C-alpha cells in the first residue's frame, strides 16, 4: 500500500484509490490557507506530515479572491498557488475544493457580495450566475492546472460544488444535474484531469440530489461512521469510501459556549473508518482564525454570528500547536501506517509572554473622515451593499444620520429589520443598541428639540453562510421611522475599515477608559518575535488590529476572551495595538495572556 505521496495521479479503483496500480489510503487533514498567516503555512504542513497524514485539503473563498467583479487576487492570504507549492514542499498531496459556494462558517459562504446583490439566483442555471462562476473557476483552475499530480504537482482531487444536495434550489432533479454537469464540463475544459468529487451528508435525499454518476461521491459527518459509510456505499456500490469532512469538533457562536468533542470518541470514529478501509479528511486538522471581518453566521430563526477563533477543537489549536487529539489520532494512524515520522512535539506548551500597556490616544468614530455616502428620501435607507464598497473583509459599519421633527413626549424609532446591530444616538447621546439576535425593531426616543440629530451606527456582524438566508443584504431593511414619519434630511455614510488603523497613533498620556464608538491606539513593547494572545476581557465589543493587521472581532459576550496574534505580524520592540471600540471599556488596558482563552464548555 502506498502511504506517501508521489508525482503520479490518483485513480479511482473499484474498491478504493489506486496509485501506480496499487491501493492508496487517503489520510487527509483540512487546513484553510486563508485562515493561517502565509508565513506559518510551512509549520502547519510539517506537523500534518509528522502526524502521518499524506494529504491536505482546502477550500477556495471566492469573495476573498474577488472582492470586486473582474478581479482575482493571488497576493498574501490569497496566494493559492504559493500554498499548494508549500504543500508539495512538505511532501503532501492536496485536495482543492473551490466551491463556488464553500459554507465553511465563512462570510456569505464565500460568495461575493457584488454577486448576491446583483439578483442572480446563486447555485442555479441563472445566466448571470453562470457567467460569474465561469470567470471565477477559470481563474482558480489556471492556478491548479499546472500543479496537478500528473504534472509533478500535489493536487490529486478537485471537488465540484459543495453539499449541493442540501441547498434549497427546488426538487427538479434534471435542473440540478444540468447545473452540476455545467461545472464538470467547465472544470474539464479548463484542463483539470484529476478525479472529481462531490460531498454531502450521508442521507438518501442529500446524496441523491448532490452528485452525478461519474463523480466520486463522498460524505460529511462526525459520528456513527459505520452506519454512514454503509449509506454511502448503498448510493455508490463501487469506488473508494471517503469521509471528506470528518467533523472532529465544531465552531462557536458569540454568546454560546466553546464546543469540544471527547478525544477518545473522535479517535474511535477514526479507527472505525480506517478499519473499514475508508479514506478520511479530518475537519479540521488546523482551524486557524477568522481574521478581519471574515466570519460567517447562521440563522435558523435566530441570528448567530460565528466568533473570530476557528479553533474547532482541532488537532492543532488556533495557534498551531498539537493537542491531545493530535497525539490520539497519531496513535490510531500508527495501527494502519507501517512507519510514521517523528511526532511534531511532545505536547509541552511554552507560555506566551505576559505584557501590559494602556491605550494612549482615542478619536471618536463620528469625527473621522467620511467614506462613501448616499442621501435618500422616503422611508427606506440604502443597505450597506449599495455603498459601492468591495465585498469581503472591508466595510462592516455605516452611519445613518438625519433630523427628527421633535416631540414633547417620548416617541418611537422603528425599523423594518436590523441586520445586524444598530446603535442609536440622539444629539450625540447614546440611547441603546438594537440586536438582530434579539429580534429588536424599535427603541424609545426621549423628548427632544425640533430638528434634533438622530445618528444610527449600523453594523454587519457576519453574513449567513448556510441555508435560505444565504446572500441576504445587510443594513437597515425596510422602513426607518420616527414617530411614524420618515427620518428627514437623511444620509448614509460608510466607514472604511481598511484605513482605520492609520487614523490614530499612540500618544503620551495613558487613558483611564474608552467611551465608544471610538478608535483607540496603544504602544506595546515586545521583547522578541513570538505568537501573542491579546486579552479582551476588559474591552466591550469591536475589532482589533496589531501593527495594522486585522485580528478580528472581540465581544465581552464571549465565549472567547483572547485574540490570536500570529508571530509574523509581531515586531521585536515597539508594536501598535488599535481597536475600534463600539461599546465601552471601563479599563483602557492592553494586556497579553500566556495562552488562548476560548471560553467555557458544556462539560
């Protein structure tokens, strides 16, 4: 049995994968290049090889590569080719899953906002969608094609669509098949010659709706491996059995707990699959971080945004260190792989340095230079999607300002739907926040003067990545009324997060507290370049940057109480921490922790 990758294509045999005519066991781990700093790819990949894996799998997020229509970025975190080259250098194979829809707890499921805002019916035969998909996949395959195994590269499998059997496109089986066939034909025409796969949860309905007879059907599940593999075999009597998403943990939502799974249970499920001869892709081998504003959300009646950490209770933690689960899985692999390389480490963790400072400069958000803006009349303001700002990790909030006719007594501010947070100010005084997850739609305004200024800070907290609300617009949706009348003389103004860290610099006098919404900066002296863990316990709700690198969102709501700072963005000596604090911090302290603090668990 071949257990190490070679520069030969992988073939789909009657009972399993073949390489050079001999059986090949797929031992893969999921690692999303866009959730890991590029200078840390090599470290994570070396640890995958040291555990005994022979393959690494990744999604490709369309909205990160193409924030504007007609653009395809390949720099920095978008360097798919560089990542695949790093996979090859580590002696590993690669499975590429370009979507176009990826879910992945990623903002908008990876679909660009310019696409979903266009009105195109995504994941269907709508010509507007197909034209955009063809452009995107062609660009992806230009990167993948020369890196296929039959050309000396690492790529052995490419996935077509993603859990398509679960998507509510209707019940027309012929239309579904035609759509998948279009994607297959495009992929082959682009020069992709490796076997093509699909993935669905192993139910009869999803497996039937999400694949084609000539594609390798794989499953996604986290337990009851024996039963699920039997369901998969019933739908595909021949070919490899593959769990291409073996869920060994889970993601977290703000306000919930940190999800974990028992190490012994996960290891037992892995053993059950390997004993059956099934290939596996561990999801996640290393989860990484939803840096910046890239987190997705779920909404099945209640909106639940995903947190910044994508630790996932994976084999490597958010900082890339082997966990107990890593070593347990390596022990299982040792019973199926004749010779394993030395383990990555012995599991001993060295604490990160504990450092401290204070914020020393702050600028109210309302005083910053204005971004793109629009005026409007009537009852419905423009949504954030209308502000001509590129999708993906950029603008996430905007001001809506106008005047009220005034009222002798209390009156009501009403909105149609909040997506996702609206903080209300009256003549500069903060009155409160409307939360989408609370289904808030109204707030009482106190008696106020004629022509009083009403300011609404509107936040996008992460776009839904799964289900019927995929692709929805963001902002205030529907009427915006004060005392039953439209807000007058109104304008909506975007806030451009890309420039925010440049608009404030540390000062000389330490601050006692932060009153949001405010942009604040602090100097932090670091003795040596190393990973750091920012302590967010004293802060309220907002976004943090480290030397201009967007770390992601924080919120006192929890569960996570730390933000991971990758070593490549740290400098020995002076560093700058910047936050956009939207609520308030009673103690304007900046501190680091010795380790990750991801919050309480159910146990």
